[in-house]
């Protein structure tokens, strides 16, 4: 057995966030307001099916038990269902999730479930169809909502919904969201708006702390749940009168990094020790053959010795957070 991936601060890494494409077909105001721009990367540059199989196998052998497929929009890959099946070949991967904008959910979710997908996160920033269109640049609200219904029909017992919390856009809509999840097994997760590379003006205009939501939940009798070792960064709250749950992801809160259990690999095969860090350690040269697994694991383990104790968001270092779908786990 390969030792569990750990860093110098005794944090163990059970959770891999694997981007499989940078391409996205939405133009969310806080993420890609001008739409996706390739920046020299082509579809052929993204990790191949075999490379994805090898990198997830290496992580699984070192204790990783959860993989989340992210993008961009991962379902835009034509081999997405094959990717799900390839990751699930490894019995050590107990949870396989995807973060999606829901564009293809209604059409494809049953085949994803059959291939081995165990969990879904769908990005929905407003329950108002017109506001949804204004935020995403796509008039697809009803299509995405139908996709969530299709997910339940396909056998998913719970769906997570990611909502980027924005002042004067949706921060006053808590009761609307609560009414929506009262009788639905949806974990609605509010993600604090973060300052991305060129989004400083939008951040200063619309950022609001998740504490605003947390204070209201506690006043209404919501109870915070205990976090599992392979769970994402959300603080999760439940209420006896609601079938759904509320999650809060607050990266600006003190000690956010203390329980970090996630490593990230980009769509071009770079290991990112921190979502908010620059650079990245290239793994791709060690993804070309099954015989390279020991060397691949050694490079990952050595890289972890340089992982910092915390991010530097408060100093304005936003690192690689150009795409907020990379956040909500």
C-alpha cells in the first residue's frame, strides 16, 4: 500500500477535484462574462481518457476515496460517460461526483448514473428564470430545473445545488430558496463570491459574507452538521421541518484551510496544491504509461511537502480562480 497523501500540517487528502475541460457554454457574470476563450488550449490538449484513468488510479492507491469531475462544463466532453466509467473502475473511489451547469442533465443524467456517477452538483444562482438568464447568458432555467427532476427519476437520492451568493442579486432570496427545498432532498449551497483575476470591481460591488445567511439560519432553528473526512468545504445545516439542507462555503472565514482535504488536477494535467495558488506541478509526463504510477505518486507526495498552511485571498492573491465551478465541492 502507498502511504496516504499528507502534507506538513498533518492534513490528509481524501478528495480529488479533477477538471476535464476548460470549455464552458455559459457566460456567468462572475466567471466568464465574455464567454469561454481558448487561450491557446484546444480540446486535444485536455487529459485523455487513459490519462484520467491513470491519475485517478494513482490518487486512489494513496487513500483518495472521492473524485469530483469539474470544468469548465464537464458534460461538454463527448466521452464524459466513458470518463465516469473509467474512474469507477477503481473500487477505492467510493464517491464520484460532477459539478455541472445542468445544460445536458435532463438528456444524459440517467446514462451518467448507470456509468457509476454517485453525486451531482448543479449550479443555479437564481430561482427566477429572467434573473437566471441575466446571470448565465443562457435562457435555460426551465431546462436545468427539468434536469434536476430527471436526476431524481434516475435514482439520485439527493442533489446539491451551488448558488454564488451576491449582494443585491440573490442575498435577499433566502426564503424563496428555503421554500424550494422544504419538500425536496436538495442541499442548497451558498458560495461566497470570490475575487477572481479580473473581477475586482464585481467583487467589491456584490461580495457579501456567508455569515449573513448563517445568522438567519441559526435564528430559524437550523442545526450545523458534523463534517465527514471526504466532505467538501461546506458548513451544512439541517432543520426538522425541511427535507433539504443548506450549505455555506466561506473561503474568507478564519481557519477555512485548517480542514483542507482536497487536491486539484487541471484539465491539462497540472497538480494544484491550493485552488488559490499560482503555477502548478505538471504531472502529464508521468501519465503516459501504467508503469509510471510509482513515480507519479512520488512526485505528488513530494509536492505536498511545499503546500502552504493557508491561502492568501485576504492579500488579494486569487491564484487560478478564474472559474468558480472549481470551488463548490
